C-alpha cells in the first residue's frame, strides 16, 4: 500500500514539473479572465453608486427623475452641480392656446374669393373669423372687390347674389358688366354714424360694408357720390337698382336718401331688426 501511494505522489510531482517546463502534452485549462472572477456579471453605472441602506435622504423626493441618493451623493465622475440647480425641473414646453375659428361655406364652395384672417380683438370690437375678401362669383366669373375688404362670413355670403343681380342688370340694360366693386369702409371699430357715444356700428364687428361704386367693363366708374343725384341717368338708375336689390340680401341698406352721412356710399349690413331678426331696414 505504501508503495502505491509513493508511486502516485511521484507521478503528480513529475506532472507539475513538466507543466512548469512548458513541454507538457496534456492541455490545461486557460486561466479565467480576471474580471470574470472579481466583478459581477452585470456592471452597475459608475456614476450612480448605490446608497447605503441606512443613508436617509436630505430632502423629500420631489420627482422620480431626481432620486434621493442622487441628491445625497455627489457624482464621482463629473463636478457637482451648483446648489439648487440639480433640483430644477426642466421647463415643460407649453403649447400655444388653440385659436377657434369657423370656416365659411361660401368660400369653400368657391362663391367668394377670400383669405381667412386672425381673430380681431379690439376693445369691444372684433370678430372671431374675419375674411379678407377679394372677389365674388357673379354670372360665372370672379368679380374683383377692391378696398381691402375685411368682413365676416355672413356679409361675404350675401355678396355674390347681390353683385350678380347688379351685373345682370348691366348686361340687360346697358350692354356692359361690372369690372370691379369698389368698397370704402368694411371693418372699423367705431360707433354708429361715427358718433362719440351711442351704440357700436356693425362695422365694428366686420358685419357691414360701404360700397362706393362700380367700375364697369365699358370704362365708366359709377360712384354713389356723383351718380346718385340724377335719377334718370344711366348711372342714377344703376345705383338705385343696386340699392333696392341689396334690400333682398341684407337686413340694413342705407343710401343717400337715408341721411347726409350716406350721400357717397351704400351701407349694407346684416344687423338684427325686430324681435326675431326678420325685419329689414331699407332706406
Ligand atoms: Zn357703413
């Protein structure tokens, strides 16, 4: 028995000497990399060392993205932030308030050529969905409207049929047509009749229009100021037809015979007259 143990011991010693000499024929397992044996498999972030369990936070936790240990333990990699800065919340981008406006069917249908404008807010004056109107469809063509017209959808919607009736009158009676409708005041923040007191005009709500006259395809420029006085002239008849025809499309029509303030234009608006807003004022 002793002999067997001695032989076994001698064999193991010889194998160890052969390994140190580098000529061993039996491959040995390679040494394991140091990191596999000295560090855990899942490496923790180096800049967020875990706080000791007993460490109590200096301040109450204010938000999930500022844990207590981050406040209590300085960052070992980067310099510490100035006091207070690390607790600041990033500013939330605030969306601008939505502007609620309505579309105008007359524009959608191509009866009115107009561009939507931002809401007008001027003291008690203004309107939510004003339009910059540049033309209306009449007898199959777009008739330009000049003067920088700012109006609401109601006035814009009533214009095409009125302008078409005036245009049809010119075609039938004078063998010409409207080349351009010339407008004076549309939106304006003012009182009725430009008074220093009293009620606001419908101009103050972009719900009124002052038509100065009509440029015609035959070259004439028929104005209320110059053409109204002679009721028997071609211009006088045209302007009276335009005035009377407007009464079918607007609730208020005021011309030179209403008062001296309207001697040079036709005022049209869609103000409410009567308890049910069905009465009309045509002067
Ligand atoms: Zn007016």
